């Protein structure tokens, strides 16, 4: 079965896969998932021909794992940097087998300290490991050294910056949604013959019908060969808002919609190129809400994990699904035209290009345009949208990071990626966590104080103190654990935690023996039972031993007598009442 549940179709019996490398061994052709080809000529690399052939073979071997031209292009660019490095050496290698560990160490040292350098080292290292000439010896050991991942450079938005981005996106998309919604209702009225024939609304409705069927309003050719809007006075001008924009989103408006979706659902920019229009699913017993099933495709997740499904409910103006409803309404005319021109097409993020000659098609990894319609949001769309609105660079990575850290859970990525890439490096999360860390440290300090010896250490007994099973008590009427009938109600082991306790050398042998017995209990009891009953007492004895001194403690163990053993046995069994 395929990733979406369709039964796989076997290729013809005579089907043969073309090898990626040309017969000359220097040209490697990469075929992406859509079947488009891109050739890379290794003769362009500034290295000796044997090195070119070896790098081409390694490139071809690695390409079996790729499904996009973007991945291939990234590896090619990194290989070009490596080739220039080799050509700048005093004695450039004439064959890949002449590459030395010292050369690779020098290559690593030049790039390991920067993000771009690490992102260059990693793919080159992987490609070189595919070369059979480098499979053994010191060179192989050098290639086996781990290259750290690039440190995340993007930070989440501060709340004021996020609101600024969202304000621009909301205004832009909402204006477009209301424009398309209004004109769609007018078109439906015209098609239902509900408008007075010949009226202004009727005439506009007729133009909208032409627009919905062709993707453009009627135009008249001038003597100079240019085409002008035929009814520009009726439509209120020749701008997109008054002409073809009445039913279709512009590239900038669909980008604004993507910004809002990313802020809400933390979807990557690449998701929008292939996202099918969400379908509604029935909600049992619900009439005022609708639940959409959204398919999200993430090609970097690896084979078998490309597709996931999210259920999003529109239950009101502030619900997450309301944006999905508006997106479906704003793209409905575009999706209907795309389905008519290319049956089976129903991608959500559809927009119309400004050019009458059709959409520019530069990125072969993205869906092909259909007529005047394009799909998804390109990197240059995101950058241009931010630039024209005075917002700096593309907002998508920062918006996604902001949503993920705000939600505090993985969203289309693993728990490890969530912690290492999104949470720990984020400065806003770090600032917000300071109070939490401080409270945790204070709590840990209080717990540490609670399991140390809280009494006093003296050199000799005081006749005014009362002897207990473990220590001498200075004042049992001021106990932290008073008994209902007066006096102290604490277990004798808790004397070690009382500020009224006094320990002198006469107690050392008994306490040292008690310490030894509690350590013995740790080896025979399960962790939970030992922690609940004995752990705090053992920690207090550890602290007391450190305060008295290790050598004194060892001498005291040798002085343990039968009375000490009997008292400790009763304490451990819990048979010695306070």
C-alpha cells in the first residue's frame, strides 16, 4: 500500500530504472518524487578528473535516498566548497585515494566553528564515506568523527513582535476573504438568476462567471498588442482587487493565510505546497460545529512517516477550525477552477499570479502551476511578503518555534527534537524558566536542609540533658513534634533532625553501628520501601559522620558493645517507643 492507503501498481515487466550516472561517469541525473530531472556535471568541479569521477560516484550512491532537487542541490553546493578547498592546497590530490587524514583535519578545522561550516561538513562527510577508496585506515577514522548539528539560529517571537506579524497577516487575509466571499455570493445569485437582468450587479455577475471559468476577466486587445480590462470602469479599476482578485487570492494573500496557519498549528512552510483541501467529518450529536480532517505531509520525516492526520474543529469564532473554514471559503473558486483545468487537483493553498502568461515555474520540487494558478507558498514568497510589510526576514521558522514553545509539546516532530531544537536553545523559554528554576533550587535546598543532622555536637555530656536512645535532649518540651499529652512525640530516629539534640563521643559507637545497619538495609529492601522509611535517617547519619570525621567514625565502630547492638536492633525493628 502507498502512504495514503492506495494499492501500489506494479511497473511493466520490461521496466528498467535508468542509472543516475552518465556513461562518461561525470554527469549525475537526479529524479525527484514528481519525476522531474536535474543534471549535475562534475566536470565543473575544480579538481582532477579522477577525483571528479569518484565524487560523482559517491554523489550517485547517496542520491538513492533523496526525493527532491533541493536536497541534491544542497549536497552539490557543499561538494563545490570542498572541491575549491582541495584545489587551493599546495599539492591537490590527483585521486581520491591520495586524500589524507591531515587534509581532512584541516578541512574540519576550517568549518567546525560555525553553523554554515557544520552544515557543510556533515553532507560532505557522508558522501566521502560512500567512496570505496576511503573505507579504511586513518582517513576512514577521521571521517567517522562526529560532526555536531548546527545550533538553531532562529528564536521565537517576543509577544509584541508576534502580534505585529499577526496583525499584518490578519488584515491582509481577512480583507481578501471578505472580498472573495462577497463576490462568490454575487456569482451564485447571478447563476441562480436572482439578479435583475441588465443591472450593475447582474453585469458584474456575468463578468464573475467568466472569471470563474477562465481565471481572468474579459480583456480587449489594443492596436499595440496589449490587453486591457474591458470593463474596468464597471469593476472600479484594473487592480487585482477589482478584477481577477474578486475570486482569487494573490500570492501575498495566500502567504498571509499560511502565516496565520503556522501561528495556529505550527506547520512548516513546505507543508503548504501539497496540503489537500481539508474534508469535513460528521460530529455525532453536533449541529453547530464541524470537524475537519487535515492531511499533513512531512517528507523529511522519512519513508512511511510522511503523512499524518489532524482533526480540527470549528465550534465558534475563536476556535482553531474557524481559520480552516475561512481558508476553504477563500480558496474555493481557485480550487474549483484548478479541478476543471486539471481533474483530480484539490490542493488547499491556491492563488492566482499577476502575470497573464501563467505562473513562473522555477522549483521542480513544488507542484506545477495550472494555467494562471499556482499552489503553496515558495521561500521567495515568504521573504517578499515580509519585506513588503516591513517585517524583516521570512516569519515561518520563528512563528513555528513560537507556537511550539507556547504549546509546550512536540508538534509534527519527535520529543528529542522538541527538547533539543525548540525548547533548550530558545531565549524566551530560558527567561520564562528562570522563576521555575529558582523555585526548584529553593525547594531542593529546603529538602537538603531537612535531611542533615540538625542538632549540636559537643565534646562531653551535659548532666542537665536527658538521654534518649540516640542522642541527649536539651528540652523535650520545645519539640518540633509535640505529643498530645505534652512532651515530645517523635520517633527516636527523628532526634537526629531536632535542634534540641546533642551528640557527644559517648553516642558515636551506637550511631556508627546504626549507620552501618541502615546501609545494610538498603541492599535488601526495594528502593521505594527504603526511601519511604529509612532514606532520610541514613542521610542525616551521613551528614553527622562527615561533621564528626571519618577517622573518628571508624574508631567508634570498633567500640560498639552489646548494649549499642541491642538498642539499634530495637530501633530498626521499630519496637523502641519514644
